[in-house]
């Protein structure tokens, strides 16, 4: 019996080979399509998560900004209230200091001529709230006691500090420029107060200033009787 391969056998082998090739291509195409779809799915998922993360970040950022703005607004309101309270307090303190200053001034003014006459300074005239407005040399004197060649410049404070003494010394140094008609006068300085900070009396004494203090319903010059006043 003959086992020779015929042309038909070759054709059948060719058909089987072609079928397998097509099946292989189909499997490859399906695999590629699956891979592409899986890649697209994963890419889409990644985009979705990124979008969600960005949205969450934007939400939290917006919440943080809103909270920061709220706190800043509250801080500004608290600051405004504090500044208003401070301004009111400062105004009240200034008003009280001004009233105390007027009180001291009204105590000193009636006695100022007698006080300095007793110290050998023969002043005969007294003026309150003396002002000069000569260009930049504006100056206001609380009390001014004078005669023909001597003037006593008195500064009145409810509470006397070293800083006030320094300011008064600067005012005394420009007194004759602000009031040139007293140019040939001997000028003395005095400071009056109800309350005096520690050691300020010694400082004023060293600067050659008379010191006037309260005693009951009146005032007196507390500078030592051997005190030598400075002249300007």
C-alpha cells in the first residue's frame, strides 16, 4: 500500500498553516487591543485621580485662604478696637493731665510774685499762657513773672519727669529768640508740679531750675535757700 504525499495533502497542510497563522494574528490583535484598552483605562483612571487630587487641593487651599482671611479680618477688627480704646484712654489721660495742670497753674499763679520776691527776685507782673509765634520759634509759656530787667519763666506739670525738664531747658535756651523784647533781661527758670518722679528734683536743681511744689492748699519753692539759680 503506497504512503506517497499527494498534492491534496500539501494543500490541506497549507490550509491548516494559514488557519493557524490567522488564529495567531487574531490572538495577537486581541492581546494588543486588550493592552491598549487597559492602558487607556489606567491612563483615564490616573487622570481621574489627578483631577480629584487637584480638586481636593484646590478645596483645601480655598478653605485655608478663607480661614486666613477670616482670621486677618478678626485681627484687624481687634486691632481697630484696641486702637480706639487706646485713643479714648489717651484722650482721657490727656484731659485729666490737662485739668491737673490747670489746677496746679491756678495754685501757682496767685502766689508766684510773692514766692520769688521772697527769694530776692523782685518780679512785679505776672502773665499766664504767654505765646510767641515768630516763624519756627513758636513758644508758649505757662506763667511769666517779670519786672524791668528780670523774668521768671514757669513751666507747670501735673507730674514732673526728667524728660519734661529737658524739654523745658530747650525752651529756655530759645526764649529770647521767641521773645526778643526780653533780650537784655536776666531769665530764670522754674518748674511746678504736684508729683515729681524720683531724683528729678535733684536733676532740676543741678540744672539751675527753681522747683515749686504743692503744700496743702498752697505752693512753695522747695529749692534750698542756698540754691544758686541759673540765668539765661
